[in-house]
C-alpha cells in the first residue's frame, strides 16, 4: 500500500517539476497542476478503497504522511491561483499590503490550531490513533466542520489539518519570496543566467539536507540569516520549489539509517576523487 502511494507521489512530483519548467505564468501553472493533482488523488482514493490497510500502523502512516502530501499540493496551488488572480495592479505599497494581508490570514490559522501545530511539529504520536484512523473522530479534539462533509472512507479527523499546515508553509515561503522581490525591485534578475544553465538534478530532499548543513555551519552572513531566506535563494538560483522544507528536515531526522545520507555521499565522492588524483 504505502510503496504504491510513495511511488505515485514521486511520479506526481516529477510531473509537477516538468510543468514548472514549461509554464512560466503562475496562474496557468496552478491550473495545470491542480488538474493533475485531482486526477492522481482520485486514482489514489480508488486504490485505497479497493485495497484497504493491513494494519493500523499502515493506516496511520498513510493518513499522516502520504495523503496530506497530495492534498497539500492541491491546497497550495489553489491558494497561489487565488493570490495571483486577485493581486492588485498598483504600485509597490499596494502589493506589499496585499501580500502581508495574505500572510496575516496564514497566521490566523496558525493561532487557531496552535495545539495541533505543536503536536505535528514535534513529531508526537500519542494521539495518532484518534487523529489518523478513520471513524475515530473525537469532537473534543477541535474538529473542523469540514470533516463532517468529507468521505469518511478516505478521511480521518486530522489528515486535512496536516495537509493545511504543509500547504500554508509553502504559501508562506511563496509570499515571503514575493516580498523579497518587491522590496529589491525583483532583484534576482542577475540569477537568470544561472537559472538557465544550472539545474539541480539531485532530489529536493538532498538540496534541503545541504541547505540545513550550510545554515547550521553558519556559512552565510556568519549565521545571522533565517533559513527561509537561504532556501528562497536556492529556489531562485535553481528554479525549484522546495515546499515544506521544515517537514522534510523532520523526515531526515527520522531516517532509520543515516540522517545525512547526501552529505555522506558528497564526502565519499570527494575523498575518492582526491585519492584518484593522488594516484596519478
């Protein structure tokens, strides 16, 4: 079950990357990706209802880790579509006010769901049997009215909230990037040549691992810089969207083997290259 789900997610992300390379207009891109995600989500739902889950652990993993990643993409691109369609044509101040208002809306959701944010962010599991098992809803656990309207065969009480958290993080990054560009007169134009000729061909997870390592070692501004700003620069340099990189970092921490897989490979590759040069 979860292998199929992960493979489907990887295929979806690959298709999204290809669309992002072809379509520059954010509104047209959002439309295309929304249509794509809806189709993949429908196929995933059919598979789940047909196959079912062999254990509670498998069901919890699916509704906590897998389904939200699909739904969050739908939420994210739908939000971006709305933001871009409604964006004012006025000057710098009007744009900044508009974007800051959108950020304020994200904060309202955060404040309203602070307890669940803490639960999710800290990787807690003690309420997973209530949050991520179908039919186990508890009205005392801050249920959204949305829950009572969905198909309970394919939803739990809180998988929607996980998706919303992931989507909001991506929207936050998108909006902060917009503010940065406006305040700097769309100032990363000098990176256009790099974007055209330099393409990141490893995985997004590998890039996030590298970004966190550079941030921790304080190689930028002597450490006096937010990791979101660093991530934004890498996104623009390589024309890539990293999404919820904080959640990806949590997944790195929870790896069964090495939590620094990519950095280990870089180290091994460099040492091998040095040894080969020494032998010449």
